[in-house]
C-alpha cells in the first residue's frame, strides 16, 4: 500500500514537457499576423505626442549614432530640456533611446520605419508571450484540471489573443515613444521563459539568459522591478516550488535589480530625491492659487489612488472612451467620504482578500505531503489578481509620483493579469478546459461565442482608435473632446493650432486660429492657474500679432509665476528679449534678458543669434561677432544653418 502510494507521488511530480507539434505553427502564425493587422493602419502615421521627447525634439537622438553615449548616460528628458525634470526618481531608459538614435541615423525624420518596427515588435511580443505561457503552464507537476497539456495550450493561446486585441494597448503601439513598454514586457516574458525552462531542464545557462533578459527589460523601463515579486509567486503557483525554493531562484534576479538601481541612481538620482511642485507634473497637490500648491494629505491621496486603480480596471473591462491624457484635473482629487473611493476600496480589498485566501489555503495544502501539488482554477485567479496589483502598483502614484495621474500605457504589462483571469473564467464556465489546441476547437459554439463577444468589439475599438494617433492635430483634436477637464488636453490642442501656423504670413485664417488657440490656452489656465506654458504661448501669440505690450505682460507673468524654474526663465526671458529688441527696438532691455535666458540654457543657437543682432544694432560689433561665432560653433551637423547669420557676421565685420 505504502509502496503504491510512493510510486503515485513520483508520477505526480514528473513535469510534463511542452508538446511541440507542427500544429503549433498555425497558432504562432495566426497570433503574429493578427497583431500586425490590428495596427497596419498606423503605418502612414507621423510622429505624435511624446515622440518629440525621444526623437524629433531630442537633440542627441537627432545626432544619430554620435548621440548614443549621451542618451545612454543621461535622464530621458535631458535631450529635449537640457536637464532632468523635477520628477521623482528620474527617468533612465537608454535602450529605446539608443534604438531611436540608430533609426534616425538611417531613416531620418521619416516616421514610417519607426512605426514598422513598433508593429513588428508587438507581433514578436505576441509570439514570445504565447511561448512563455506554454512553458509556464507546462511546468506544473500536476494537471490544472483534467488534461494538463490541453488546458495549458488553450489558456495560453486565448490569453495571448485577448492581450493582443485589447484596445488599451493602442497608445503603446501607435505612439512610437511607448516602445519602452513593449520592449520591457518582451524581455520580461523572455526572462520568465528562461526561468521556467531552468525549472524543467536544470540547465544553469537558462538562469544566465534570464538575468540578461531581465537587465535588458530594466534598461527599457523601470517597471520590471515589480517582477522581483512576480518570479517567486509564479514559481510557487505553477512550478510547484516551495516558498523557499521560489525565493532561492529569485536571488540572482534580486541582485540584478540591485545592480541596475545602483547604476541608475549614479546617473539620474534615486527615487524620492526630488518632487515637483507643478500641478502639471504632480496632480496630487492642493490647488491654493494664488498661493503655491501644497502636498495633498496622504489619506486623500490614497483615496484618489484607489479610485484611479478602479478606473484602470474599468477601462480593461470596457475600454471606452480612450484618451492620451488624464492630467490635472481630468481625475479630481477625492476624499474617503466619496462613494467612488469607498467602492474602489471595497472592490480591491475584496480582490486582495480572495487572492491571499486562496494562496494561503494552497500553502497549507502543500505542507500536507499526502495532498500533492495542485493548480486549480482558483489559483490561476489568485495569481492573476496578485500579478495585476503588483505590476500596476509602480505606476499608481502610491509608492512615488510618476508625473501624471494615470495613462493607458501604464496598464500594458498589468493587463496580462486581467486577460489571464478573464480567459480562465470563460474556459471554466464553458467546460472547454480539456480540449486540445486545434483550429477545430473554435468551431464549438460554447467557446466561439464568448470569444467573438470579446475579440470583435476589442479589435474594432483598436482599429478605430488608431487613426486618432496619426499626428498631433488628429490626436489632440480628438482627445480634447474626451478629456474636457484636463488642462493638458486643452493646452496640447491650443499649442497644435498655434505651432502649425507660427511661421505663416499674416492672414485672416492665421489670426483666426491664433485667437482660437488663445481661447483654449485660457481654458487650460482656468483649470490650472499655474500653467506657465499657457502664459508663455499667449505671449508668443501677441508677439506674432504685433502687440508687444500684451506680449510683455504675459511673458512677465511667466517669469513671475515660475521664478525657480530654469526652463520657464529661459523661455520667457528669451521671448521677452525678442519682443523688446525686434518689436520695440529697446536693445538696452533686450540684451540683459537674452543673456539671462542663455544663462539658463547656454546652447540655444537662436538666442545667441538674436543677442548678436541686438549688439550689432547697438553698434557693439565685437560682441555681435562673438555671439554669431558662438552660434555657429554650437550648430550640430543636422541643424540647418540660416544663411542670414553669415550676412549678419559680414555686416558686423564691415562696420
């Protein structure tokens, strides 16, 4: 009797291998083609939204390969602002920045190749995710339920299919800048694949490959830090490892994360070393205009964060409407007395309680040597819930500020937990768990109907949302109608109208658009009275309309509003110097303003040229020539050199 029991136990603990049948080829092919076709209508899109931060407005990306060293060692925002923004923890994401620099070296400002690469990477991610889920599910010592292999294949395929189709991913694929999300998730999947491959083969090379993949994922985006918790959880749930064994496997990845954080801290600072006092970057502030904003009490911040987390969940269930911006004050701060906060806490509290209850129950069961190791449906749900909460936590604003309230791109990695839970429930309700993964299985109406009920509307929403991301004009014209309470949305919309015609000759059409832009800037200012970019741009509009006195009022307001913000001082003083010099002919006032602007950003070639002109108009030709020479020396190989600068130098020499 005892001997028979022992043999049974040995059989139970025999890991099942993945069945690499030729029939898998259709599954891989279908997933890749499906992913590519969903986003094929983005191929002709231009650069949009944050692409200016990493490509079109990043002077080091525009240097191509020559800019790689700086891109790899500086904050994400350094290339566009010349400094790091006051965002907690900084942003060090060198992998995709280096990719963009290489692409710019070969493709320049042609956006199509960048979009092609994004789409192909998304398709590859689909393949790797499916492969990884197969490896994870096949590592269980016992069946999830019934036919182990069949359940794993169907669950892995449909989960990947739903993940690919989900509309909340449109920002990640259609916006080139968000490639960091794709790359991070792709390498995190490869890391998990190698870890579970190691569990099966005991080949230590897989641990080494896993470490390389993990470090690469972190170089893409810091979100991968959360997988330090996902690794032991997944090993315990699916590989049947004990808690101790699970954490032992995690140790080398914990060390890798520590090395990454040490390098990151030395380059861009550590989390918590600074905090923005600007409502644009830190919406968790008390808006006490005209007094400076002050920090929101933690209890109110926590209430708002809970509501935001529920909004993520609601968007995953019903992804409409979608928008590129959830900034201040699209999601207003709420108190715990607000029903939305109460409902959010109850829902998340219930999910966490359920997940932990199942997990604790399984821990106790596995301590019983006679119980064997099981992975029931409830354990899959428990894992899915904990995976979602752990991975979303880093972008929730609860641990540290992320620079905005929420964003659809932040749900990219976390959405896998939602998809896995939903598909697991569907398979359980339809009793389709024991079917093998073959094309014929989808002819069964029990599976086909719920699958189509999810995939058709999700795919339709994805395809119809993509056109909004064609360029800044289409994006902000669309999203300002959705994010009506977002100061950023109104600012972006106004800024697009203004910058599109900033170099046009005077006309009734141009002036009409300028007035419309002013109106939208004022809407943004009514939401966020500290929005200095709005004051600055209205000042530029008045300058373009030939109204120097009005321009001076708004630029001076920008200077007074942000006395400690070097970027605001640089922009406003430079613009103010131009107004005094060009429109009012007051070079005595223009010169010190331009010099102050250059003190904040010494490499602005345009301001050096303007300062040179002011000196020349004053008759100070030595300083004029010096400024023109400085401007020429600062010009990069990709910057257009205005022929007028040579004329100005010649005139200065002549005089």
